[in-house]
C-alpha cells in the first residue's frame, strides 16, 4: 500500500530548504538592501558563514550544484582573491557579531591547496569575530585529498567533514561519472579521524541509474561500517532542464518511482539496524550526535545544507551563487564566477537577487520547517507566536487533514500530526501550506 502511495504522491515539490524557495527570488533585492539588513541585526546575533567554491576537477553527472570543471589551479587562485575581497567587505558590515558556524561547500573545497586553506581561514578570523566554540564543516571529495590537506583543514579548525559517497556499485559510479571505492573512502575517513576530527557526515543517493534495491542496501551497510556520526540519504533529482550535464545520464537506466521508494526504504532500514536514528525525512544520526540531540529537544532546523542543529540568527553566504538568510529575507550572490569576481573586486558587492519576507512568508516558512523537522505542527503555538496572522495557515492545516484520503496526517486538538505512514511523504504534505507553489513556472524534482 505504501509503495502504491509513492506513485500517487510523487508529484514535483520543493525540498523546502528555504521559504519562499529560490525560484521565487527576484532582482529587486540589491547590495544596499543587504547592507541595511546586516546593520539591523542585533549586536548579539549569532552568525553562520557559508563559503562556496564553484570548481571541481571533474564533473559528476548527477550533480545539481553551481560548479564548473577546471583543469588548472589558476582559476581557483583568481577566485580566492575575489572571495577574500567579499569576506573583507561583509566582515566590516557585520562588525563584532559572533560567528558560531562555518560551512565550506561547492563544488569541491577539497581542491584547495594547504596554503590557500590556511590563508582563507585566517582571513575569515580576521574579518569576523569568531565565538569561543565554532562548528567548522567542509565537504571533501576523496579523489581530491592528499596527505598534507588533512593537517591543513585540521589546523584551520575543522570539526566535521562531509564526504560524498552516493553509491559504491562500480556500474552505478560509471553511469554518474563518480569513481570512488569503499577502500578509498575508508582511507579518507581514517585520515580525517587521525587529525582529530570527531564528527563525520556521509552523503548517499538513491534513484541513480542502474541502482538496485539490493545495491542501495549494500551501500548503506558499507557506509554504516565506517560509523559516520551522520548520514544524509537523498533522492537523486533528475533536472536536466536546469543542469545540462545531467543529460549525460541514460534516462532509461533510471528507476521508476516505486523502485526509488524501495531503494530509500531498504537503505534506511540498514542504517536503522546499525544504530542510527532517523532525523527528518532524509537524515540519520547516531544517538550522541548534535543532530539527534537537537531533534529530541525540538530544536532541529532546516537550511540550504539540509537538516542542521545550527541555531544561528543569520546565515551569511560568501562566494558565487551563495545564498544568505536574514530575519528580513533571503539574498543570493550572482551565479557567474566571472561576474562575481568583477563585482567583488570592484567593491560593488555581489548580491544579484533575493526576496523580502512578508508576514505570511514568515508564518508559512516557520510552519513548513516545523512540519519537516518535527513531523507535527503545533497550531496553538503558531497562533501564540504570530497572532491573527497565523489564521490562514491554521485553516490550510485543517484543509490538509480534511482532504487526506491516505491516512498521512491526523488533526488533534491544537496540532497537525504526520502519521508514521505519512512521514516519507512529508514534503508533499508541507506543500499544502505553500502559497507560491502554483505561482510562476518553477519546476521541481519529485517528492519521492
């Protein structure tokens, strides 16, 4: 029955790492608006920094990130000069507001040479006021790692490494242009732990070409044997209209919706059997990890990296295409690396678009986040926080319950609760609160 539901409920919907979602950002938000939002932050506001390195030494065909392939290091050197300029500019605007988290993403930050890791990290600490304890995470591609890089990242303050695996089946790896053995991955895990890094995340994908239920389960067992503190189990989003390189993937080799669902459930079952707890709809963590503790305490959050325990007041995006989130709204830097470098080096600022949050956006964004993090929405608390502005969302929540034909939710006194049966489909449920979903021509990946 649940597999039948997967087919019925697999319509395209957002992943809700923001609300409104990125397709609804517009060019009406500029650098001046961003500067005013930063200035309005309370002096005690906690900041999280995201740095984007949009380069890889090979392009994985499944990738949905803003990145490009480079065969020389010189484009990275030029880009880092622009990034340093933006760091200095934004650092001046935020002043002494404390930074409590740093995340490097891409692309492949692991392409950086040790000297550049050290220089950029030092510049961050000079430009921003780092708190006594800072969570410092970086995405590592095992194919880029060399012995001297582990010590460089550790010296920069690394506290958590995130390693992409996707699937260990050689046939699947060949079909997505990502060759990476289990032994190679294990070596990186051991090397990261050897330099004192105590937290690891591993990313897996289901729904890949030539992937099977048995193969997804086997990869999950192998991942669990490495004992990362966290595992993210994402569904491959086939969006070749957005990412042209995904056209290299043979669509005939992609599993159908039922098979995708079986793969996700088989991989999840292996992780649960190996002591991991389910966090939200696509993350897993060992019981002692901060993500699990935040989930237990009702403090789980969601941002562009997925589920997080980060309790920041503002997310500052640095680098081409990077997105920031402030209480007033979202901002995004220009995507083109050439244009980003020109703007950053000129001092003009890199903001290209964004969106100002309306009161309704704030209510709906909060409600969607709580549904995706807690699998429930406390309607009484929503009214207590937002007053009469919560009424339309409360009405929509009731409508979701009244039109539910599949036992996905139940409306309890003062609460909308997602049932166990409904949890795999929580994105589709949350879409019932999205006022923008039918507006514009945005296209999304399937919910299952």
